[in-house]
C-alpha cells in the first residue's frame, strides 16, 4: 500500500497546491515541500527496514507488491512492485524532488500553484514508472510525466522555450508510441501462446517469441528508452530541453527523466528479450562509446553553461549503455551507481547554472569569469562537482565509472579502452567550467552575492551525498545486488567463466575499491 | 405492424414527433428560450426511451430496420450529441439571430436521419436516413445567412452531397443488379459462395464507397470538409463532426460486417489505402492551418482514418474498438467545438488561433476543458482518447495490420504538433485578446460551461477507468 500512497501523496499534493495556490503562493510551496518530505522520510524508513533483510533472500529481489484489477477485460491491473533498483531510484526521485522545490522557491514568481502542480505530477509519473509492474500501467505513467514536463519547459523556461518543449515532447512521444506498439505486440504473442491475455510483467517474462519478431519488439522498447537516455543519434532534444527548462526542470530532466530510460532497459529490455538483447549488445556498446566521446567533445565546444552540462550528460549516459550491455555484475553495479551519482553531480551543476543565471542574467560562460573572489563558497562547491563529474576518486562518480569500465573490459576490450579516453575528455571539459566561470579576470562591475541559506542547504545535501557515495557506496551496492544477480542469471553464457567470481563479487568490489583509493 | 414494432421504434417516433411538436410551438409564437428548453426536454425524453427498449433487443423490423445493442448504442451517442449541441446552440444563436427557432426543428430532423442510418439494414432505409440527414444539414450549415462564409459552405455541401448521393444510388443499383436484393443479409447470402467479387459488384461497392466516403470526409473525398467546418455555425459543425459521421460510419460498418467484405483482397486494399491516406494527409494538412475550426476539420479526417484501422479487421475486437473510439471521438469533439461556440461572439466565431492567446490566464476553466479535449484527441493518457487509441492499435495488431498501426502511430505524432500548438497558445502571453464582454445570457452561459465540464470529467473518468463502458460493449453483435 505504501507504493500507492507515494503516488497518491504526490498527485494529491499537486492538486492541493494548484487549488490553494490561487490564494497564497507560499502555501503551494510548503505543500509541495511537505508532500515530498513525507514521502522521502517514509521511503528512508522503508529502506532502512528492508536493508537488514536484503541480502538474506537473494533469490527473490521483490520487496513489496500491490495489485488491484484495473481493466480486467484486457488483463490490465494496477500492479505496483519494487525491488532494490526501484527503491533506490524512488529515494532519488523524492530527494531530487525536495531539492527541485527548494531551488525554485524564489525563482518562480508567477502561476506558482500551477508550477508546483506540474512539478509534483512529473514526480508522480516518474515514481509510477519506477514502480509499475504492468506494462500498460508502465506506459501510462511513462506518458503521464510528459505533459507536465511540457508545461514546465513551455511556460517557465527561458527565451527559446516553446521550441524546446515541442522538441522534447515530440521526440519522447513518438518513441513512446513505438514502445506501445511493441507492448501490444508482446501482449498478443503471449496471449496466443498461453491463452492468457495479460499485461502483467511477471507473466510476460519468458514469453517464447521467434527471434525475428523478438528483435523488432525489442527495438520498439529500445527506441523509447534510448531516446530518453539518450544515446547519440537520438540526443538532439536533450541540449535544447535542458538549457531552456527552468532550473528545477533541468534538475529533474537530468536527474530523473534520463534515468527512466536506463531503468526501462534494465527492467524490461534485458529480461523480456535476453536473446535479442545479446544480439544488439555490440552495437549498443559501440553507440555508448560514440556517445561518450561525442558528448564530451561537444561539451567542450559549448559556450552556454547549461548546454555544456547537458552534453556532459550525453557523455555520462554513454557509460550507462556501455555498462548495461556488458551483462556482468560489476558493470551493472557500476550502471546503478552511475545513475545515482550522475543525478546528483549533474543536478548540482544545473542548480548552480541556474543560480548563476539568476545572478548574472546570462548563461554564456564567456561573460563570466573571476567569480571565485566574489563567491568563494559557490566556487568551491562548483569545483567539487566538476571534480565529481570528471571522476575524481573519493567522489561517487569515480566508483561508478570505474566499475563500469572494469565490467565492460571483460566484455569488449577495444571499446572499453576507447571509452576510457572519454575520462580524459571529461577532465578537460570539467576543468574548463571552473576555469571559465570562477577563475580568470573578472569583467564585472556590480557585485554578486554568494549562497543564501536556502542554497547552502541544497548544496550541502548534494555534497554530502556525493561524498558519501564516493567513500561508502556499499549500501547502494547491497540494495541492488539481488536484482542484479537475478538479471545476471538471465545471461549465463557470458558469465560462464566468471561464475566463481559472482559468489564473491561483493567482497571483490569492496576490495578493488579499497585498493584504488589507496592510490 | 405490431405493437412491439411501435414500441421498438419509440426513439425514432419520438424524434420525428418532436420536430412536428416544435413546429407547432413555433407557430404559437413562443419565445426562443421556451423552444430551446422544450427541445432540450424532448431530446432527453428520446434519449431515455433508449433505455426502455433495451429488453426488446435484438429486434428486427423487417425488412428495413434492426434494433440491436450496437445500433441502440450508436443512437444513444447521436441523440446525446444532439442534446449537447442543443444546449450550446442557445447562447450561440441568441446573439446572432432574431428568432432562430426553426433551427431546432432542423436539428431534430437531422438527428432522426442519423438515427435511421444507425438502425438500417437495407439500402432503402440507408438512403432514406441519409437524405433526411443531409437535407436538414443544407439548411443548418447555411443558417446564419448574413455571413457569406455560411452561404458558401452551404452551397458547397449541397453540391457535393447531392453528387455523392448520386454515386451512392448508382452503386446500390449495381449491387442490386448483381445480387437481386437490397437487404444486407440477402446480399451477404448471395456472396457467401463467391471467392472473388464480380466486376459489377465491385464497381457498385466502389461507387458506394465514394458516396459514403464523401459523407465521412475521408481522403480523397475530403475537399469540402475544411470549408464546411469553417463556414458552418460552430454548433452545427459539432453536429456534422459527430452525429452525422457517426451514423454513416455505423451503417457502413454494419454493411461490411454483414456481407463480410473483409475477405476480399481488393476491398481490403482500397480500405487500407483510404485509411492510410486519411491519417497522413489529414494530419499533415492540419499542421499548416491557423484556424481552429479548420484544424479540427482536418483532425477529424485523420480520426476517421484511425477508425478505419479498427474497422478493417472486422473482428469482435473491432466492434468494441470502433464503439469505444466513437465514444471518445464524440465526447472530445463535442467538447472542443463547445469551447469554440462559447468563445464566439456576435460577429465572428472564435476560430482564429490567435484569439486563444492567454486564454488560460483569463478563463482557466475553459482553457482546461479545451486542453483536456485536445489532449484526448491527441491520445494522451489520463484521457479517453488514449484508451480509444490503445483499443484501435490492439484491434489492428490482433489482425496483424502492422503497417497501418505503424502509420497510425507516426501520423498521430504529427497530429500532436498542432494540438500542442493550440495548447501552447492558450498558455502563452499575459493578456487575452478576447474581450471580457458581458454574455447576453449568463444563465445559459453557465449551463453550457457546466455541460462541457461534465463532458470533460467523463473524458478523464473514462480515460482512467474505462472498464465500465468496455464491459457494456461485450455483447455487441452485428451478425
């Protein structure tokens, strides 16, 4: 039931914020904050509670399950369930949700009620995506988050917002519809095989599909997820949407919306179409590596701060796809780490870009420079997150990228080596941010003020979490371990020679990590 | 005719009687308001009579009519949409015409025609219904005779409808020549042994398709649509888009199911071609438009194309998919045109897309209603349009129509662009250019808004919880 409440509190909070926002703008801010905090705290307690028992039942990764008939004639049910991966991403959703509310506290002055309504409904859609265990319901939530996001970009964005909002919506909607076709196709194939027509994820698992059809169905799913992720030929919506969206919008886009793509691949593509996924793996890894390099190069050549950060996302998400299609535990653990740490580090960079825009009224890094003297706090924090983004040991992103590269090395040596070059590029673009924005001569006359108290709180939360993930990632690794073991189980061929390692994978992780840190 | 026959015909008799009654009421010079209210009441009576004849179903009135679950359902939709149109008409015509009372007589007649179409199973009743509908529509379209667009639209519709009726008649004659019958089931019987169609029958069928295609406004018979939609008074446009097309579609569907026309390759190819062309061309043409009524006109072409995708499998699933999509389409179209009607003023209809600028900040309720109907037309979840589109895709994919389903998906993405454009305009800017004028009739203004709000709630409710309606459609049979 807690899962239903989680969605309910977001939707209800959104409606309340919309209605009460007519009278008092502050009220809707507080409502949004309370709704998200309540959900966050409830989830934290739930996590702590589950964490104790998590590694006892390794065979069953599912923690909680809620099912209620919805459209029984079609075999559609309102079916929510979470495992470690979902739980982790849900915690992330609520965490970033709180930060999104906080960082738009003074930013948004018009139509406040409607703004928080949209914000909360996006988060409700995203939470639903992470929980839905019925493919129809999944698609429902998948689409439901688009409309409020469209409004968020289209109404509160910057100059070129309408174009960006269109582009975002049409890209994601088109790819989503192709996924709907694939879902319906899978539904009928399963129905014809077994006589049971259902959209239930657990029953659709292991549907016998002829390889040719399976490949096309998988592509239907894949296209929706790689557009969201995004991987390279489908990424063009991302820089526009990220740079035009308001700060909270960029935060949610980069921190959560992109994650739904990776989540979809992990949850649906790999388990539903293992054989087809294996066929696709070399190509997917290739495109991942292209994304890493291409994103990094384009990031380097941007002058718009938000676009720059947006392209670093493309680069980082390349690692995700590379890791997923390596099909082994190390890489998959790295992918999950990457999802969390990228959300935090890139989110922080977007928030700071928003703060700079608010103060300087520009996003062009050529008009910045020398800000460290006036804003030492922001400079230091920006330095930290730039370091995180380039993968400095001790911060979360390092663990993630390191694990992915180690895992991918087993699958494909050449591509991994090329991907490693991406790390060097990331050092270049990250340092360029710091150098262009905070160092160098200052051209500014009028003073700018440093962090306010609210901003310090936001950045402190982000800093603590990225350092925590860098120093002690074990809770995250343990939480998703049952789910990843299950996933790995589907791909036994690749792992035949590494079976032995699997049993001791966790100590191995910790060991490697310790060794690396000593360096 | 037995007593039961009369009982089964109650809805039709009520509609016919109402038109005469209203005419008499006009003769004793009652006010517009009384006429409107009494016709509203009569529509409600006709609608509720549908529930009383439920227990008779299915009932055949040989050889012309059939009352079964499907036809009563379609009649219900038609009468319901006339009822909504009737509500909307008052504020629209009150400020434009001195005494627009005859309008209601015509509305009853058109509704009657559409209903006859829905229940007919014979060429004679088909043609009869179609002519009652069309002749009424000529006058309705040109009702505001001061506006020159109206006259133009009326003439255009007159010429093309007469033209298409001629095609239809000739096609019927050819089929009669071939099969020796005009009743659907007899035609079906003479076809059962045939593996392929004779050229004569095929020509007849083709000509009928031309005639029906004109009424449905599917590509390539769509030329009149945008002009007529634009020229006709907004409530009448709503009627053309819903009731008139619904009736024609229902009878076409029944005809094809009964003669099992889906097993002939040529026929299928023609239908697939029409469906694909309607979806793509309808959506593409709408992208260019700057007039909301024209956008909705082209979007309705595309929607008929979607309906044809559900139509083609001819399976049990397609009956349900067509029925469900018709509900979705009727409700959303009525809502959209309802907003256009409410926002129209004395001189012009609210058709310029710019006139919707910043509507959300001025009339949040109206903007929300319009947005949700547009989102439903675009097929976004939480609205009934999404479930409808899902149903259509399911029906299509069940029969293995992958190509048409794919084209449906692609073209609906194109469609998304222009629906979003209207929505974006409603949210853009600060000041609305619609003047905050005093409405002539605050009472009816409010009633119209309430009616549209109810429709909107239905759109969302059925989008979230469609099983009520779906289980109701379980028992539709057409053979």
